[in-house]
């Protein structure tokens, strides 16, 4: 495969190299993303999980199983995302303002890891059970399948130090889209649905409070990643064709099946108000939204079955981010774009 030509003094986003000059700024929209992320600064210490302890005693065995599996997924999910960011994404985005955002994203992933560690310490006082949660990628089949899906796409870029060929750059796009659309945009959005389902029943409000912040971060991570994809498609339109679009559709379809297996595990004991069939429709609905963002026709045509996601939580999150909250370090102003949807 011949090398992809560069554009002389003004390299394209995926050209090998490490541009250092922020003026003149080639990609100011990446810098705007970085500044918006700073406005969303939060700390784990501001989330009160102890209010959930009484709720844990009220859960049915099936609900306790749901929470246990959910916590086990959270234990390593964001660490996998952070590893891919460091190992595969940062070195290939040849934009100092883009790398500013990725540095900020890495910080946010670390905060998420701390949040889930605190969640485990609060919800699971037994040390042996906590160790088992961190071993879930090896011991729980539904979580192992999701982890293997992630690791396969991490490994897909493992040998690439530079993106010199068209094939290399397409591989980068596939990895970026996988982590934005499938992992952060589907696996985590599936997890959010369980959290907000429990909150709709008046349970685990502390977990939901922290998840509000994680949701905001993850939405911004997706928005930045899709900005990168759009930028690359403008600069190198020959990289995107029907074949790559079909691969992305198949990738999302596989991610849906991974998450459906997880749903069958979480809900297999019978949780009133939420079934594996409902979760499949919800996941297909979310996958279609990701495809549409990428300019790919919807694949599933499923409607969102969870009214609590469209009504209760979207409205609450909108209000949450429009008001200034004195209890937090940084008040968040402005509007939240819900074009990625639950």
C-alpha cells in the first residue's frame, strides 16, 4: 500500500509527527471541546454513595444480582478505555489542541475509575468479593465477552507506530469509532439505563447522582471522537467508503450482541419492569443513533422502550446541567446537546 501523502507545511490530522504549535490553531473546535470539559470538573468526594446503603438492603435477590454484575463491569470498563486512549489514540492525533482534549479525557477516565472504586468499597464491604469484581473480565462470561471485544480492537493498532498508509488510517478510524460508538456509546449507555431504571424506582440515588457526571463526560468523549472522524473524512474523503461503513455497521451489531448477553445475565433472575427483550430494543435504538451520527442509515429500526430514559432522566439531566450547583466545584452553564441520546 503506498504511503499517504502529506500536505507540506500544514499536515493533516493523521499525518505522522507531533505538531507542537498552538498558534495559529488549525483545529480550534478541539480546543473548544477541551475548554468545555474543564467546565465539567467534578470530584468523587462530592458524590454521597452512603445514602444508598439502606436501599441495598431493600433489593430483591434478582436486583442484587443486577447491581453486583453492574459494579463488576464498572470495575474495569473505564480502565480499558483509558488504556486504548494512551496506547492507540494520543500518539496518532497530530494536533496539539486535540491532544489537550485527550489529556483531559484521560484525567476524566481516572476520575471514573476512582468513582467505581469508591462504589465498590461502599457497596461491597467484603474484600474477597471486591477482588472477585475486579477479576470479572476473566471469570464472568458476559463481562469477559465484552472485554475480549475491546481487547481485539486495542490490539488492532498495537503494532502501528505511525499511520503511513491508507490501510493504517482506516484501522485508526475503526478503533476510534469502536471505542466512541460501541464501548463508550453503547456499553456504557446500557449501564446508564440500569442505573436510571433503579432510580426511577426510588433506589440508589447516590449512584445515579455520580452517574450524571459520568454521563456528561462520556457524551463529551463521544462528541470529540466524532469530531475527529468528521475532520479526517473532510481531509481524506477517500478513507471512507461503503466498505468501511459496512464494517462499522457490523461492529455495532456485534457490540449489541455482546451487551444483550450481559443483559440476559443481569436480568435473568427476573427484574420487574425491565426484561432482556426491552434491553435489546433499547440497545438497538442507541446503536441506530450512533450510526446516524456517522452518516450511516439505521440498521435496526427499534424504538426506545424506556419512557423513564426519554422523559424523567433527559429532563432532569437537562435541568441539572443548565443550573448552577453551589455544591460542586465548577458550575456548568449553557446547554447540553442530547443528539447522542440515551
